[in-house]
C-alpha cells in the first residue's frame, strides 16, 4: 500500500501526509467520558462528532456517546448560540445527564462563537451543569484537547473549602487499564486519590446484557469539586496534564507535581518514591517483587533486545515513556516522533538519549507525520516499529514487525484493558517486544538455526 513512498526527502512546509495525531475534540470527548453521568457535546457540525465518536469507539471497542450542536449553513453564518440552547434543552429532556461537557470544533472557533457568554445565557435545570472548553483543531492535538477538557472541569467546578485528606491526580491521556493500575498502586502505597478523569469503569465495561448510556464509573461532580481542597496534586504526562495543573493552582492554590508517565523501570521507581513521600508508607513487598520480576526479564532477555534499532511514534507523553523504557531494555531508538507540536518533546527525548549515550544519528521530531517517518526508515531501516496501528502500513511495506502501544490501536482487541504504566505494564510491553523480535528471528533464520530453546 505504501510501496510508492519515495526515498528522497523533499522539504515540505504546507502539507501533512499520513498524520501522527488527530484533532483536539477527540481528546476532549475522551476526557468527558471519564466523568460520571456526563454527556460530551460537540459544538459544531454532525460530521465532526461522528468522526470523533467513531475514532474512540474503534480504539476502546465501547460506545463513545456524545451529542452535537448540529450546525448547518445558518449556524455557520449567524453563530451557533441558538443551536447550543436548543441542544442543551433537548439533552436534559431526553438523556438526563448530570453535566454536559461542551467542546468547540474548528467551525465554531473560526466563526468566533463565545461559549462563555452562550453558557451564561442558558436555561439550565436545577442541579444540572454545563461546562466547556475551547478545542480548535488547527492547534495542538487530541492530547492537548484532553488537557483542555480536564482544565474546563476544574475551571467550572473545583472549589476551595475545608481541606480534604487526599490527593488529586490528572492521569494523562492513558487507557482505562492504566487508570486501574494507578488505583492499584495508590492502594498498595496507602494513597487516597481522586483521579480526573477516570475512564476505568466507563470505557472498559463488562458485558452485562443491559445497555447503560451512563455507566456507573467516572469521577463524580462532588469529587471534582473537592479537587480544589486536596492537599496536593499529581499531574502525569506534561503535555496532557500541565494545563489542568495550572488552572487548579491559579483557581484554588493547590500545588501540583508535574511528572512523566510512570513507564519504564526508573520512571516507575520515581513515581513510587513520590507516593511514598506523600503517604509515608513503606513500599510493600508485593511491589518489590513486581520490580524484581521486571528486572529479571530485562536481564534474562538482554541479548535479544541489545542494540536492536527501533522507531517509536505516537503521543508525546507516551512516546517519551516508551523511549525511556526502550533505552533501559538495551534497544537503540533510531527514530522518535510525535505528531503533536511542542519542542519540549524533542528536548526530553534528547535528554534521555544523552543519559544513555545513545545518540547515534537518532532523529527526534515533534509535529512529524508518518510519511516522513516512512522515508527515514526507507533510507535506514529499523528492526522494530513501536507505536500505534497507523504504523501497520509501514510495517507491511518494509516488512518490519510492529508492536502496538499507545493511541489509537484500532485493529486489535483487549489492549485498552492492559496497562502500559507501572512495573506490570512495563513488563508486559517488554514481553510483547521480545516476542516480536524472537518471532522475526525464527521466521528469518536458517533451518539449522531454528531452535525450540532460546
Ligand atoms: S473540522 Fe476540525 S474539529 Fe471537525 S473533525 Fe475536522 S479537524 Fe476535527
């Protein structure tokens, strides 16, 4: 399918080919689905929200519900205030959520709809809420859109009152399986936390035979309010979580530790030490053993990882975590790319490469696209692709194994249940990488070298 990608790299400034990101509302919609009895609402045309819902449904294999202001030509010319008013009335009448989380789209941003003013003029039923965030898609990516929606909830709902004995956590753009793993780690470390958003029960549902438009899980309104009174907060993944951390600080004075996602041995260690500092509890033996098992795997299989060239691509917070982990395993990151803009990504990855003295012509790029990544690979191949489902066309064209990690994974099932974070997540990913490398060796080796014991 991508066999015609040229090897020669021409300078491109005005066009993105095969993007490595999607639009801000996708992230905003995902964040809102992690709030209890919340209906995400897309202020734009139906086409946008159809795409956003489809994208999320394909990744999570769960229905991603959302409504739309259903712009037509009239709203595009005269503004979407009337559409929002009618939508909010219909949504509360028909679906009865506790809160509607409105995000904007390219169209409503371009015509200049003032959501702050529109929401003030709405007739909102008693006990119900409407919050919003601005998510034009010509800036940022789905990751920044996620952060904007979380910040929107804080802006509207967090309140400073009597101190509560817990911490707040912004988990970053991660899977429901990661959030469940975070909760487990908090439990083991004696930390009581409110996580915003919490998609572990809302987008990872068991089959019960009964459809629930609003699943039981998600962060409740009361919990979001209480985030203004927590003793401190943790913001995981700087690109996704910096914005809500800043808003929480400026609105309620809550201090936040901005941390990387706890992926890879050293980063999980730092995270566990932070939890130890917060709770004062010792690290339980269960975690010591998990760490030991991860180390054991890394040592046992080191010869298969050693200096295998890898291309890593996807969302910035995830990709920096994957790069840290790849370096610990002994892999050689050759290309590290994200579609989300922001030079902090490049600085962080270069810092990791320096730390491991692994900068052997490694290309690191933000605002990258998959066409360019493919061209790099055509010029100097790698042994492994580590990233999203969109790498599969490159994998096929160049006959390189792909290990799927990050967002989106559209062509596999069950992945969102498993964490990438923590010792357990790192160990599982290491095992997936190892399996891919060893399968490839078995496929390509001479018959006399094919051994059932490796
Ligand atoms: S028009 Fe903008 S908001 Fe709508 S789907 Fe396209 S990029 Fe996303």
